[in-house]
C-alpha cells in the first residue's frame, strides 16, 4: 500500500505537540478508509514530538511521513505549504496537530467529494472537545446547527458565492475543507505567513472553485486549549505583540487580496464587489481590536499599532496608524449606538 497512489493526503503542521500528536495519529489509524498518506511537517519542535511520530511509523506501513522544516517559521502556514508540495493524494485534508478525526471521517468526506465531483468540500459541523484520552471522547459536543441536515452544492453565480462567503457559510478553518489536490496546485493556492491565514486562503478557494459542496456530517474533532496560538493572541492586555499578531493579516494580507482580485475575471470590472470584500475583511479585523480591548483609549491604540508595524508602514506610519485608530473608534461608537455589533457595515448595493 505504501507505493499505491493515495486517495487522500492528510497534512499536519506540528510544533511541540508531544501531548497531543499520539491521539491524532491513533484517530488516523482507526479510519475506515485505508488508502491515505499522512504527512507530518515539523516546525523545529523542541520536545519529543518527532520521536513520538517516528514510533508510530511501523503501524502505518509506509503511509506516515515526517518532514522537517530547516528553521522555525512561527506558524502553520509554511509547514502546510511544504506538506502540499510533497503530497501525492487525489485529495488533501489539513489537520491541526492537537485534533482528531471521527472513525468514518475520511471515508465520508471522500465519498461526498467523489459523488458531487467538487473541488472544495466544506463540513458545516464539527465536534469540539477538551481534555485527554477518555475525557477527550466524553467531552465531545457538536458545533453547528443540529437541525441542518441538507447537502448544499454552490455553483454558478459569482456574487451569490461571495455573499455566502461573507455570511460565513464556508467557514474559515482549513480542517473544515476537503480539497482536490490538483485544484490547489493548478491555481497556486497557498497559505500566507500571517496570523489567521485561513480566512485569506478560504477566500481564494471560494473565488476559484467552480463547485463547492457543503455537507452536514461532522467529521472532525477540534480540541479547545487555553494555551493555543489563537487563545494566547486573544488576551485582553493591549500589547504590541498581540496587536501585531492579529493585525498582520491586514497590513500584509489586504494588498495580497487586492492583487488576487485583479486576476479574477468576475471582479475586474466590479468595483462595488471589490470594495465590499475589502471592507468586510478590514472591518472584521479592526472589530477584533475593539472586542478584545474594549476599554483601550484611542491614543493607546494609535501608539500600539504604530509600534507594532514600524517597518511595514514606512513613511506613512502616522497616517495609517491614525486612520486605523479612527476606524476602531467608529466601530466602538457604532456598537454602542446599535446596542450590539452585527459584524456588518452598510455596504454599497450590488447588482443581482
């Protein structure tokens, strides 16, 4: 089986996951679908993660591969890209190194993708849990609408597809997506080395896929951890590192999205759509600062933002920092006036 072309390549970026990587590998060993490969990409772990992965190799009969990055990259983006580069499967599925799959997870997603011939398959539900071993299984709860039992196939109208993206129907996380590998390769879709890179990556998937299938079957188990990269970034202390981690997606990601849209035929002559997309992404990220640091005065936000991006903002550091602070202040007041923040701005009206 080791030399057989796998149906699925499971790609896992790993960093200091000795507490969890064994449970992830055990969940893969228990899969009903057997023709798959696992690519663990280690980001220079300093614990026993690699030794644990190596100890599992005999059980996978040549289907488990350990790839090591030369230098620590500080996030999952570049390890995921490396995993895709060496993968061989017809489909690709990305996992986080502390999560797990249901027994029929890979088989279910593969069968759906084959049936609908979709380039991108999205799971509308997943399990979340916490703890270890038996507690991890006992604490599993479904995240998503329990009454939603529909399979939806999204094709055709570009504006409708983008509206579905804006409303969050496609989700954000890579582990909710089961993707045709050639689709990623041919369109050169990669993860940017920014925090929460998944939203930019998902946007590119939605724009370029001709057919997306949304399924109601929960296949993935996401572990909730207080010490995760995302959790640490959401601490309420207003600090330079915290702001830089989150706002990096705006400073270094928004230009990427604008350039990407310039190459999409449906967006070249649709300034209203392009504006709405950029406004939506910008608003979401600026809103994060407001929600995370609700009591921070404007002058402190200004100084923190300016200090977080000295090189990126260049000669416009004062102007951009002032504009960002003004926007966050507007969002704060908008939330107060409307009693609750809806997550939307008054977009320009688009043609149907």
